[in-house]
């Protein structure tokens, strides 16, 4: 009797994993939407991600902001990468370059700030880190060159 019960459980387990429900199949081909839960109004966050408060840091004054914001969620790294590549320019950020090496890095800038987004696939999820800080001005660059 115990043998039949184990066989039943095996069929039940593997039978349930054989296919995705119709609504999840459709989700595989949908692009990500911005979330309503955002830390900064000019940096979109894709829906389906949770803010990792313990792994994040932000500091903001009227003149400067510095942040390292970490998120984890189910959407794929590729979808998340495409989300930022498409959405950040809509929020006034200029894409400088992208780097892909297992992780995806996106470098953006605007007036006085730079933003680096690192998207990393994990076993069962995706994590991304948004790093925001002041951009080095051309005057600071000249002073640095003169002191060398």
C-alpha cells in the first residue's frame, strides 16, 4: 500500500510541473510594467520586485543624492534589463553604454548625476542594484589632472 502511495505522489508532483497555466504562459511574453513602489520619482522600478531594505542605502539633500538600492523578484534578468533600457530614457536619463558578462550593467547619466544599474540572474529569481550619485564635473576633472 505504501508503495502505491509513493507512486501516486510522484505522478502528482511531476504531473503538476509538466506545463504552466495559460495565464503564466502569456506572462512569459509580456514586457514588464513600472511599479507604483519607487524610491525616487525619476527612477522607474519594474513590477514584480521587492525592495531589500537591509541591503540598501540612500542619502538625499536638496543638492545631492547618493543611493544603493537593491531589489529581488521573479521576472527574468533579460526582461529586467530591457525594462531599464526602455524606461530610463522616458524619465530623463541618457544611456551611455551597456555591458553584459553574465550580469547586465547599464550606465546612465543626466545633468549632475550618474546611475549604474546591475541586473543579475539568480537560481530562482533576479536581483538588481541601482547606484545613484553625483557626476564628476569638468572643473573637478581639470583640478584632478592638474594635481597629478
